[in-house]
């Protein structure tokens, strides 16, 4: 098979080609590895997707159900003996002594680790500009951001530098970059996937998930990620095995469109693509209903109390004693802590630690943290009530198409608004997928489909039917 032909295959198709003998796992690995090495060597002149690329495949002789298709993994997944810095200077030189459960499971399923991907520092960001490794560029237009925080994973898959990739989503970090890069991104139900070995941002929200070229690949990857892990007490066994999706129609499926997330603040071009997607859904037999999520407009405010609160606690461990960076020649312990954290953390991480510490301080705890928790409960109840009337909630994934590098860096609140449509699902712990549904100004637009907890199989089916009807098979020019 020609090199270009190899790169055109989806992960599932590549696995089939390997199983059928028309392609070898080694050939596939090397075809991608070569491109990843080139991007890495180009530094910021390239897309800057990768922080580390494997010398060779550590794949097993038997390719397994994932066929030997190589995997790119967000930097924040611990990988034994391999740099894992979560995009931060403070973890410079850190080589984890163990591997994250999801990465081990995917490896065992037959997806060898090929590369680690660039990300916003500790997964805080919506543009991948908050990385100690420099920004990632969007393959559709290099003057634009790929979204974040899993921007390296999304750009790599969109540009054909990796067949598929692992990301994490706390408030939108799989779905939003998937939307901005024109690929598929799935955030599973909270607890469906083990967080063991994922460098934590906000533990009650963080969840790993696939970034893939199509819905089938997302199902295939997820199938080998889920399940209870004794090392993560919040992980659960999923009630049904993840099936590969097969639906072609949406007959009788009730789709709910929440006014609160589909009006003000969404770019007109994005809304046009969203409405066109709803028409397609109706042609496939779906019913479209208005639905109300009355507390959803408060999701962002609650998230930006809760996530910083959790991060201020999770990031307390980076003090120069145990991991990575340590300030040189400190004159006492406090000086070492302070200079290590001053030099090691970037501006956004420091902002969140301060916000979170403030929100948790005695005297303010009830007013901020307690209140945000109550809003979170209300949001979960809104979804529960909505799912009594409808099967899925549909929204645009992000309020705009990919924006320009530097456009929002000076205005954190404008940056935070990117997550307006994705954060409610994160707070409710429910699964949501973003699939490309069209374009605006020549840039991809994502459609978000969210369902009740553990509805991944139905969600993937609905996403597949829509994906086929959108026939969005545009790809950025190959780099
Ligand atoms: N952009 C959001 C934030 O900065 C979400 C990040 C994420 O999901 N990891 O917190």
C-alpha cells in the first residue's frame, strides 16, 4: 500500500488492512512515526503537536483487536519511563514509574504508544496556547488555534500525523478541539474510564476519551478504555459492553434543543451549520423538540469556581520536593517551594490556583464553593428532567470556529466562554460527543450530542447516522 494510501485509512480500516494482510503493523507505525518526527523536528514552524515521539514500536507480535494501530497520547497521561509533563515546566525531567490504566488497556488491546501530544498546561485552556512547549497550530489554518486543552491530540489526528489520539475533558477539552479541528471527540460518562495515572486537574470532572477521524473509530477506542479499575475508586463497570455503532437512521429518536445553549453568544455561521444539521436529523427520521435547561447559563460560573478549587488542591503537590523542577540554591525550604512554583507554573495555572484557594478559604467556602456545588446539582437535575422527554440534547460544540492565535490570550473571560456549551455536560457527568457537521468561513463546525449517563452505545449510533448524512469528509491540506 502507498504511504499516502496508508494515511487515508481510518484506524478501524487500518486495523482491518493489517488483519487481512495488505498492510503490516510495522509499516503503519513507521508511516505515522516519520510524519510525527518531522513535525516534532520543525518545532513551532510545524504544527507543534508532539512533545515526544517513540523511537520504535513497542507493539506486541499479535496486533489484538486494535490491530496494531499506533496511538498518540496527551502529555498528561503517565507513561512509564517516558516524559509526562502535562504541558508544564514544573514537571520538567519527570519520568513516571508507572503507566496510566487507559494507556495500558489500549496497549493491551493492540494500540502501541507512538507519541505524546502537546496540551495546555495541566489541561487549563481552550486554545493550546498555555503550554510550556509553545502553542499548537490548527492544520486548517496555521494562524489559528486548534482549541484546547487537548489541542495537540486533535491537530495531530486532523492533520494525519496520528491515526487516533487520547485526550482528556474536564469542561470541554476533548469536544472543543475536536470541533475546531473537524474531527470526532467523545467525553464518556464520568467514571466509565479510569483516571489512574492521569495527571489531575479537577478530579470530579476529568475524564479521558478518544479523538478520532470518525465515529466508528471513537467506538472502537472507547470499547478498550472503559471499565472498573481498582486503582481509581471513582471508576465504575459500565453496564453494557461498548458496541461498534451501526445505525443508519434516527426514526423515532427525540432530539432536544435547549434554547439556553443555542442562541445568544453563538456565531451566526455556527448557528447556520447547527440548524442545517437539525434538518438532516429530521430527514433521518428524528423528532426535534425544544427543551429547557434553566440552570445551564450558570454552568460556566459554577465550573470556574469548582475546577480552580479542585486544581488548587491537586497542584499543591508540585513543590520541588517530589517531582520535576526544583529551584536551585534555595536558602530555605519556603524559598525553594516559592521559587519552584514561581518558575514552574504558567500564568493561567497561577490564576486558577489563586482563584481556587480564595474560593476554598474559610469564610468564603459556603459563598463560593458550596454555592457552586448546589448549582452543579441543579444542572444535573435539569438534564435528568430533560431526558424524561427526549433522548439526546443537541447544541453546537463551540460558540465559534477556530479563532486566531493570540486573539483571546489577553482576555481570560473571553477564553472561558469557549466552554459555554460543553461545561454543563461535564458538571452533570454525562457523556457527549462532538462530530463535524459542516463549516463556516472554510473552517469546521462541531455538533455536540449529549445523552444520559452510560448511554454511550446509543450516542455512538446517533452520531454515526448523523455523520453519514453530513458526509463531512473534508480534510485540511496535508502538511
Ligand atoms: N477550557 C476549559 C478550562 O480551561 C476546559 C479544560 C478541560 O476540559 N480540561 O478549564
